[in-house]
C-alpha cells in the first residue's frame, strides 16, 4: 500500500511540475516582450524552478532516510524476535529429547 502511495506522489509531483513548466513557457511565448526580455525571463524562471526542485528533492530525501531508518529498526526487531523464538524452540526440543531419551533408557 505504501508503494502505491509513493507512486501516486511521484505521479502527482511530475504532473504538477510539467503543468507549471508548460504554463510558464506558454505564458512567456505569448507575452508581448522582446526576445532578449523573453530569454531573461526564461532564464530567471528556470533558476527558480531548479531551486524549487532542489528543495523538493532534499525534503523527499530526508523523508526517505527516515523511512529507511524505520525499516531497519523494525527489521532488526523482527530478526531479534525470530532468533528468540528459534532459541526457545531449540531449548524445548532439547528438553523433550532428553525426556524421551531418559524414558527410553528406563524401558530397557
């Protein structure tokens, strides 16, 4: 389920960024301005968009790091629980084997 939500987020982000870029370019191309002014506006907007993308990436990277840390913690807890369970069952098995062996020797 989390994977689906992540996919939806990336699809939404990509759609938003594409829409914003398209709107900006169409607006610039149809605005009455000289070529020099238009190129300047495009350059400035590209710099702003790049900075916004960088900030978004950094935010997403931090969230991803948190998620990875949580998964590692939960995985470590799960591994410890499995080890404890196996150790407990091994001890139970050894105890039953000793009982069985002791009972078999008494029957002789």
